[in-house]
């Protein structure tokens, strides 16, 4: 034992305080070594996270994906060392890509020493799927708060759906650490409003009121009465006057456990950079290392060896194992024994739960999907999607979702018998009503997906702008969230340019790991749902029309099953390579087909390619992609009533791109389509021009 370790024997200091200061010093040392990061909040909140994990949290570090574990979300993700320290000290084990438990720590001491460095499990902000024990990716402030509401909604739905007399399969709670910054962001306000309305008594936010942001004291920008705001939302509000008061913190957490009728906000007053003599209560402790000398002085304040780095005194790990470890193992063991008996008495429900836990769709989920006959008049793709969604949901019990107050327009309400509404006193309902809160809806959907539900939400495509942060994080976390967007182009008509999507599609297509589907007719919509149902680790945007689209006669044109490959040859004038290729998506495929007919009547060997998904097409091998878009055919026209950006990938720099280069206008849809060039005549002329150019270049 070194002199430093001798100095910190458990019998010479309170073991509670020793554990708290270990969290603090690990965090300080990691940030200092990385020369980057946020030391102040871990120093301030170490007693809070210690109390929560050691005394309250039902969590088994040896089985960190146990279904009924309490969830802990660090919404103020810049304080990531607070979480990494507790994951290490509690002995949380790492899980593999198939959720298998590995005999390695989730966060090793070497990972902590490599904080914010390449390949460490301790990145700058916590990342779900990268570090076991991180329940959701946080970073953009407020997102963790919003996601936690989705987790709480999921628990209420799961407990109502799966629990049976004598069997409590789900009864976990959701805890969140959040900051002044989290509560300033609008997403947290929207999410708090939903949580209060739904009376989610399983949700506890712990608000670190340290009154410091990067720019200085919160008096600059944030002077509202937070307690009064949350009381108005319908929350239970408690107050802990000093973050170092472990006993008062434990009492507040116990009060939450005993109060099941509304969500709880615990306001905790803390001192950012606690113990640092020159930087405590200053913005200098917020987003940069303290500096070697300040670290030494802070350690002196704690009674810690000043020259010790990454020190974990004897007894600390054992104390955590005797607390959160023992309690978690006991709770999980009792749950497992109950679940084994449940499996015998309720085999169908247990089978559902097993499939849900594995991320699998239920068997036969797509058996009732409709087939639409050819119809020149057709129907809006939002309407055909409504039929497909209801057919899927009737056979997919944990498909749950709704809209941001737009279900009559997005056609996303589940109408089959017993679907029901999710509301207070009826938490088994399948229809969620998010209200006009798109930002929160996006985050809530992620929380639901993280809890095993197949979550969907809907709005107009233009309002995807309000949801981009959540969509991006879902893609980063590889969550199979379903976003249904209608009113997909200027074709929505009279609502005008404020509601007409122009740049949204290109923005969504730019997000890695996100699939965007813009089907051309009712049968492509059905095939889109077939793709969606089988996704396990990718979110998807299903983009639909307000206006009616003709349903193509698939005896004349290729099967809509080609949608699964992202793009396919829908119509061809001859078997070998065409002279000109017309590429359309969504409602504009019909325009391409009309132009194709005129071209073939004039003896032009044209081809129509329906391209509902760039992302799925790019996943195909080169041979397939070349068979659809032969490299030697340079005469190409793309047609989409949204921004032209990106279509040069498929038509080349010399190809024609018929699309939007301005905002739209308020007018009937047909008038707008004619004004902006989305007509068979315009496509026909563009194709003829492409042929002339190609022949002039000898192509």
C-alpha cells in the first residue's frame, strides 16, 4: 500500500465521503489528463449521483440490460465523467453487439485515463451502444430530458400490457440529472408539459441548480421561478438546499418513490467546481480543465493526496458492490424467478416480450398488408399508408405512436378495435397524442425505442425541422424509430411556402444511418411498410403526399417490390440499355411515366426509374446499381418537387434536374406543379434536350 492509499483507509474517513471524493478526483484527473472536458459538475454532483446509485437505484451492474432496471439518464452530458466514474466504481459489465454480457468492465480505469481519446469508452459525451450503462446518447442539452419522458411512457405502457395478477414484470423508475442549460432548452419544456399531463409518476428529474453557464452567472439569462413553472406543469417539486447533504438527498428520492401520481422535480443547489479554491462557482469550472495547481488545491480541500492520480482507495469498489451491486442482484434475481413462472402461466405474453427484447418483429406481422388495384385517380400516399399502418399495427402489439396534433391530416391514428388512446388511467392505449410539440415528440420516440417499443410519430414534412436534433440522435444510436411525414412537397397546395417542403428531404438524406422513403403510389407505400417492419437498427422517414397519386398497373410496370432496393427499373422501352433515363421519386414518378409514354411513341428508347430511397439504393452492390443506371447512358433527367441538391449524384453534372430552386407559392396543387415545371411536357422537353446533348458529344 502506498503512502497515499494508507492516508485514505476507510477507517480514517467516512466510506460514503471516500466514495464521493473518489468520483470527484477521478473526474478531475481525467479532464486534466485529456486537457479537455468539464470538471465542475462532477465535482458538484458526486454526492447526488452517489446517493442515487448507492441507496436507491435498482440496477444490477452484472446484468446491465435487465429489462426492469431503473433507468438513469445524464441529460447534462458535458458532465460525462460523473457517469463514467460511477460505471467504473459500480463494476458495470460491458455487453456485446447482440446484448450478450462480456467479462470485461464497461468502463475500465484505462478508459478513464483515455477520456476523450480515440477508441476510449469514455467519449466527450455519453454515447448509447458505445458504453454499456449509458442509457441514451446525450450532448445537445434538453434531449436527455425529452428522451426520459419516452422511457417513462414506455414503462407505463409495458407494465399495463404485460403485468398480470401476481406478476410485476415492469415497475421501474426513470431518473434524470439535468442542468440549468437543460431547462432553458425548449425541448425540456415541451417534454415536461407532456409528462405532467400524463401524470408519469415513475419519472424523476434531478435539477442541478448551480447558476453557472459558459457565459457566466445565470442571472444573465435565466431568472424564472423554475419550481413554480413545474408546479404549473403538474409536477411534484422537492428541494435539496445543499448537494453535499446526502441524507436530505436520500429523503427526497424516497419521497419520489412514495409519490406515484405525478412526475417529480428535485431541485438541488450545488457549487460548480466544489472544492476548487479559485474556480468554484465560476464559469472557469464549466468547460475546461482546472489546471494542475487548482487540481492539487482541490484535492487538498478534500483531504486527498495531492500528487495521487486516478486513485481508487481500498474499500471503495467493495462498498459499491455491497450497495448498488447487492441490491441490484437481489432485485434482478427475484425478477428472474418471477418471470420464469410468468413464462409458464402466460406463454403468449412472454413470447411477445422475448421478441421485443431481441428487437424482432412478431411473426406474421405483414400478413394483412393490402394490395391496391390499378387506379388512374388513385389516392394520397398518406391515405394508403393509413391502411398499411393499421394492418401492420393490428399484428404488431408493441407498435405504439401518434402525431403532433395532426393525425386527421397525417392519417396515423390506429382505428382497429381496442387500439385505444394512451392517456391517464388507460396506459395500454396504442395512440399517443403529443400535442403541438414536435421537438419533444422526436425525443420521446427515442426513449420509447430505447425501452423496446416500436415507436412512430408523425407531422408535416416541413416540421421535421423541429425534430432534426432528435432524428440525428436516433440515427447515431441506431434506433428503429419511425417518422411519418406528410405534405411532402409544393403539391400540398394552398397552404403556401410556409408549409411547402423544399430543403427538408436533402437535410434528412444527409443524416448517416437514416433511411428516407418517398413512395410513388399505394403499392410502393405497402412495400415501404414491409421494409420498415423489418428494420432493427436504423430509423426511417416515410414521406407521403397530401394529393392523390395514381396507382400504377403493375401488369404494365415493374413490381413495387423493387422499392426494397431503393430504386428499380419501373418501365423500359427495350431490353438493352436505354437512350435516356427518367428518374423520379414520390408523386413525380407519375410525371416521368407520362413523359415516358410520349417518348416511346416517338421511338425514343426511354427508361423510368422509381427511386424512393437513395439510402437503400446505395446499399446495393455495384452490379445492381449499374443495371438500373447504366454508366454509359449519360442522358438523364431527375424529377422531384423538392430541392435539386444531390440529384447530380444520379444524373451527372450534365444531367437535367427538375426541382425546386426557390420557395413555392400559395395556389391549388395543379397550378403550382405547372408553374414550377413538374409536368409531362417539361420532362419530355428536358429528355429531348438531353438526347441532343448526348448525341452532340458522341455518347
